[in-house]
């Protein structure tokens, strides 16, 4: 299932692209349940903090705005794509950066295949790609590994 990139985030128009994927021995509905509960990310994904969903919503939904800290930067995001159990994507702006982060969950025998990809523009991503070229890839790999552990352990409360 391909990612639906908005024009300004198309692969040939961005400064930085990072792609990660993982197999998870849990059904897509359970993976999804962990992923959309953004306010709980800091309890299991160490590269996130201060997640606040607009209007105090309990989870991410289509069109919802949220702010959070990741990679040491405060990011203001909005969910732009939302297909329950299958895909979610949000854009985001932070200090000298403009991002689009997409997730695709596909059912597989025995579980799910999860792909996450982020495209970035701006000075901060360009500098990071020069001075810390694997930082975002490594951070997203931790996110996937922690998502795998959570989903395989059971559904969220």
C-alpha cells in the first residue's frame, strides 16, 4: 500500500527522507490502537514527550491537531490522513523544519507489516542529515520496536 504524499512532501521535493518497517505478531487493529493513543507515547516511546491532543481528545483522529516534543524539538502537527487500522499521517512544523510523517499497517499471516516514513524540509533537517545522518532513522526504529513490544503484549487499557 503506497503512501499518499502531498505535493510539497513528494519524494523528489524533500531534503530528507527516512523509511523504516517492521513485522509485528499482532493484528492491525491492535497495532493501530497503540499508535493512535498519542498521549500515551511517552510511556513506551522514549523519544516523545509532552504530547497534547487539541481539545483533550483521547486519541488521534482525522483532522485533529496535537503538539509534542520529539528529537528535542516541539512540533505542532495535524492528522491529514486517517484510515482506521490501515494508515495515518500527520504534518508538522517545528524550529526550522516542516515534516510529513506517514504510517501504513498491512495485515500479514500471523500479524502486521508496519511501514513508517517521514519526509522533511527546512534548514534543521538538512543540518541533521549532514551532522547526524542516522539519528532520525535510529529514532524511528526504536519507535517501531517499542510499538512491536506493546502490540505483541496485548491491547492498551
